[in-house]
C-alpha cells in the first residue's frame, strides 16, 4: 500500500511538472503574441508591411519548431495569392512547390476557410505542413505555411492555440496596415483634392472677377454699340430723308429742264430712256427700243462709229465719263444736235457695270454757233477788205504826196522871197505831217493783217534816241521847253532788235509830250529794267531763231518820257491806248493829230514783246513808259 501511494505521488509530481511546463510555454506564447500586438512598425508604407510579415514569421517559428516557414498574402489589387516570404532559402523552392500543389488540389482553399491550424502531409509523406489562415472577421489577409521539424505529437494544444492567437494578431496588423495604407492614400487623394479644390476655387474667383469685368465691359460696349446704332439709325433716317428730298428735287429738276435721262448696262446692253429723253426727239417712251441697237439706229450715219466707240471704251474700262456732241434723227425726220454726257456709277469686281447720263438738245445753240461763225467770217473778210483798202489808198496817196515834198524841196533851192520861202516850208512841213499820218495808217493796217513783223538787227541806241528827238528840238525851243535825254552809262552802245520800230514809238511819245506841254520840260530817260520777271524774252532770242555761237545775251530796255504838260484826267486814262481816242476833241483840232500815236505805239511795243503803260495827273503832267526785250551784240558780230 505504501508502494502504491508512493507511485501515485510520483505520477502526480510528473503531471505537475508537465502542467507547469505547458503553463510556461503558454505564458511565453502569450508574451510573444502580446509583443506582436504592441509592434509599432506599421505606418502604411510598403517596407512596414514587409517588416510585419517578417516579424510574424519569426515569432511563429519560435512557437513551432519547423524546417521552413512562409507567408502567402492576398494582393489588394488583383486578389491573387503571392508569396511574401519563404525562408530559409534552402527550403524556399520546395515550400513554394508544396503550396502550389495544395492550391491545385484545393487543400489551400479549404485551410483558408478554417480559423484554426490544419496539418497535412507533404507530397513525399514523410513531413508535415502546418497551414493557418491569416484572417479577421472582415477580411482574409493570407496563409501561414510551416514545414514542421517533427510530427503532430510534438506540438501541444496550447502551442497551437498560442500560434493561432499570434497569427490572428498578425492578420489584424496586416489588415490595419492595409487600412492605414488605404487611409494614407485616401488622405493624400483628399489632400490633393483639397488642393485642387483650393486651386479651382482660386481659379473660379479669378474667373468670376474676369466674368464680372467682362460683363461690365460687355455692358459698356453694348451701351456704346446701342448708342452708336441709335446714332446710325438716326443718320440713316436723315440720309433717307435727304435722298428722298434729293430724288424729288432731281425729278423736279429733270421735269423743269430740257435734259433727258438715260442708263446703259454694259454687261447686257440693256438701256433705259426717260420720257423726256424720247420727247425731245418727238417720240414717246414706248416708241424707243430700250437697247443699244435702238439708240444707235437713231444716230446720224456719220456719228454711229463715234457713239459706239465711246460705249466700247466704257465696256473695256478705258474711260469713266464722256461728253460728246451727236446728231440724232427726230420723229419728223429732222436731225437734232444732242449733247450726250455720261459717267460710270456702278462697278462689279473692278469692272464698270452701269453708266448713267443725260441728253441735252443743243440744236438751237449749234445753229447760233453756225450763224456766229458765218458772221465772224464775214467780219474777218470785211476787216481784211478794209485793211487792203487802207493799204491801197495809203500807197496811192503817198505817190503824189512824195511828189509834192520833192517839188517843195526843189522850190527851196530856188531864189525865193522870204514870204515864198515861208510858203514852201509850210507846204513841206504839212506834207511831212500828212506822210507820217499815212505811215501810221499803213502800219495799223499791216498789223491788223499780221503782215508786220519785228526786225532783229544791230543798231546804235544813241542814234535811235537822238533821231527820234531831233525833229522836235526846234518846236520845243520855240515854246521855251527843255527837251533833254538821260541815258544810263551802263547800257551798251549797240543792241540787237528792231531799232526802226523803237524810234517810231519814241517819236510818237516825244511828239505828244512836246505837243501838249506849254511850260516846263520834256525828259527822256533810258535805262535797263530792274523787274525782268514780267518782261518776255526778245523775239530775236526765241527758239525759232537760228543758233549762233555764242548766243546774244538778253537785256530789257526801259524808256520813260516825262513831261510837265496838261496831264490826262483819270476818267479818260483807260481809253488812251485805243485808236482814234483823244482827251479833248477841241484841243486835238487845235493841236492836230488823229489819235493814232498811242494806239500804234502800244501795238508796236507789244509786237516787239514788251508792254507800254502810263501815269498821269491832270494839270501836273504825264509819264509814258515802255519796256522791251533786246539783246546785246555778240562778240563775233559787228554793225
């Protein structure tokens, strides 16, 4: 009995040691699980997830003695299982092969649905595989696979329970890590969205400001456009009113005038002729063919080509307006003279399209012009006949007058009594006076018929002036007058021009001055003109004269005849240069003369290319001046 009691006591002690060992192992497993729960490596990064896997595998290997461990995790994107860890490397390939076999035969999926550890044989049958799912109440994170170093009996139930706790804790940590990564991604996305929202809000604010500014500007533009449109409408209404008024006035003007309106379309040849256009020829508008051919059929045969020609010029753009005189056949068969005017008023693509114009009946004017032409021709013929008659009469009178002068000179050579000598001198003086009048009449007649031309030859200026003044010296002395001449010393002694005509002009001016001066003096001043711009070039220097090297140098001669005579009233001065014009007829009968001197002098001065003018004050005298273009004698020329 004592032996039984001792054996029972020894058994109980052995059981107590066994339970203590299991308790110790369970406490170690709980400590490992607790340390895993407090593992702080998860932060949502991919490296932290790998650290969790490695930590779980390492701590599981401490609980269950094994040759190799591995973790297969679910890919969040594809939901496929992928090997996250297989160690050691020596057993990694075999372990992956065993897992693929279990996946193919469905054992892997069966074990994945279980919450506890499941033991299966390897393909060789000599080793055991421990499969435990990594799952939480809400998700499956993967599978823990371990190849045990011993058989099933080497594992205690407490160890398996502790391993389940450890793996469940690892599953929660993986789920937390996944959630943390998803939360971090969502947070980043939310931050990005918030930033984008802020950017969008700022852009919207800017866009709002732009839109508000655009609305303000568009409103202002619309108000301006509306005001401008209202102004354009007002102007258009005013223009339309002006156009209606202008059209009304134009129609009234055409109705009141004798002009007819026509239009010609160059592209079609169609024409329009107004009722007035047709009426001026005696037709109605319906009688006229409204075409170019209808218009051309009314033209005079000699004017058809001319009319078609300017219409052709319009068509080819050679002219844009015209004015032409044509003859057109009236309804009664008479030919009417028509003044046709036209202008291009419409264009298309740079080509003339429409011509508008008027027709005016100018038959009466043409008849008047013809009558005036006939009257002018008759007047010219009468003037030529008069000039020819005067020239013939002058020549006929000069012949006996020359005989009288010759006989008087012969009588003076005879022994005569003083009384007879006085008679002879009177005869000779009166004959010379009559001869001068005849020469003036002959020069006027020749100038009317344009037969008198200026000469261009060298002459002595001093001789010409002296010869013009010498005949009046005795008369001046008899009246107690001082007849003098002053000549600019800078003037050349020899000039080129018409010396005879110059003497003739000076002769008349000096003669008039002596004739109408009773007291004082008569002075002749000769100089070079200082205002050449108004003086034309000398006739002998014109382009028609043959060139002679070197060419004569031009000079403008200014001659002034000043007297202290009776002067000329201002009212009489405008007609002093007309033929047969005299200040006082009674005075002229007393002094003599026909009033031809000034008219002839002015004509001779203008014939030589110069001009003659006067200044006079009644009771104080007169100054008659003239300037003519001459030429200096060239070095190679001589008298």
